[in-house]
C-alpha cells in the first residue's frame, strides 16, 4: 500500500498564500518545475513523491508546518 502524499494540492496553494509566494517562487525554492506545481494545484497531475517531498521541505525551511489534518501552521520562531 502506497504512503499518503506528504502534501495536498490545497495545502500547497494555502502555504504559498501564507508566504505570499507565486508558483515561480515555490519552484525556485523547491527545485520543482512551475508547471508541475501549477498542474498539481489544479488537480491535473500528481507529482512524484520526491517532488512532493521537495515542495514540503521548501515550506518547512520557510517556517511553515503541514498538518496531517490538511491544514498549514506557522512555526513559532525562537528568539
């Protein structure tokens, strides 16, 4: 049985909005193509697991946490 996707299309779009990122910004931060991100968010495709992991990692580095419930949370910064 396949593992669930680490991120949903709705989480991806919501996380971008929280960061005020364009799809191009996310593509640059994650190494994924803008088209892969656009198609994913539009429900036209399901990126490979490695691409989803890279997108999730970009959001984590930017200070967001993806919740299992499907939401997005802003990580508290120390200091």
